[in-house]
C-alpha cells in the first residue's frame, strides 16, 4: 500500500514522532494506522516522542579540550531531574557527545545534530533510546567550539552545572583560568561597554530618569544621579567593569591590562539557564488527586 503524506502527517500528530519514524512504521504496518502506532509504542519511538514536550531543565555541561590546548568545545545536555543526571547512562551519553563534539568541532547545535555516534547511530536515535531507558525527556540543548588560535585558552568548571571558556590575547593560562572563574561567578553580559546594545542602555536610562524625577530634585542633580547610576549599571554587567572576585579592589579590566593581556572572547554555559521550570506544588497535587 502506498504511504501518502497525509498518512504520515496524521501519525505524526497522533504520536509526536519524527517524519521518518512515522513513514517507516506505516510501511511496516502496510498503511494500517493503528498497527503503526502499536509498532511505534513497542519500539519506544512514540513513548520518547510523548515525553519531548516535558521540561528538561536539569543536566550537565561538558567541556573537552584538544591535546594542543588550542581548541575546546562546550556542550549542555538536559534531563528532567537531577536523579537521571547522576546516573551512569546519562553521564556516559554526555561523555560520548563531548568526545564527538571535539572530534567534529561544530559551530552550533544544528550542525552538531547532523553527526552520528561512533557506532553509526544518529544523535536523535541515541537520544530517543536514552529517553526510553530513563523515562525522562532528554535534550541535547546547545554546543559551540572555541578556537584560541594564537591566544591563550582558560577553562573553569563549577561542579557539573557551570562551565566557562575564555580566550586571552597575551597573559598566561593562570590568568585565563582566573578570568573564567570570575565569569562563572559574576556572569557578565559582555566584555566591554562598547558591546552593549543601545536598546539596553536606553531602557535602563529611561528607568533611571523616571526614578530620579520622582525624587523631586532639581534637573542638574538629576543629571548627575543618572550619570552615576548608568556608570554603575554598565560596570555591573560588563566583564571589564566588574570587581575581580579574587581581589575586589581591582576591576577585571585593570587586572588584564596590568598583565599585558586582552580578553578576546568568552563562553559561559549554566545548566537550565533560560528554561522556564515548572513549579510543582506537591500539596495541591495530592489534593487534586484525592478529589479526582
């Protein structure tokens, strides 16, 4: 029986699975929709797909560095609970992905997801197998490659949840690692004020102006207040403006200048950042179940 696009579309909508999985199941079922669904449930494909909508905000970050210390990759893989994160299956999966990332040096997650595991399995199939085995949604969320070139690479990991890679021009490995540690702790938006968007600055300035006007102070005082608050704001969110965590009496900008170095770039990954976690209320859940 010919498998039509509309049949594949219907099976995708009913199972949430990928197009190729649906087409394969329909072919094996000779076009019988219900049989195809049963086949997918038995193989775990439909089960994995149904979990894909659940929030995965736990997980691990993984950093791998080349033998010459010039190329590094940073990767985040998520699960729903830290219980799964601590399991051998999840850890081994992340380790394998980290090695693959260093081998293939992808520029972004889309490029990375086209790769295959060492045994020839696609990343999506490997992910779905882990979903089936753990019973949780698993997400290969993001990855990037950093090439230090002639610069100095600095790596710092805070546990398994935060990792930073910094590239310096000048300086040394100790300084580069110290800067990465600072970035892990202080989470700057960018390196210098020049990299801040005009929209961010204008929005903050508008807020400060409104706050200052409400104080009832004269315009010349308001102008000084706004200038001071904007300077403080910029220093708080830029790497060079922040006080160095190991010596609050100096800024990071002053530190790197004293070492004859420049921060060329940095990448900071923190597990789950930007993912809206579902707030669970156990008491309400029990109450709802007792009423149901």
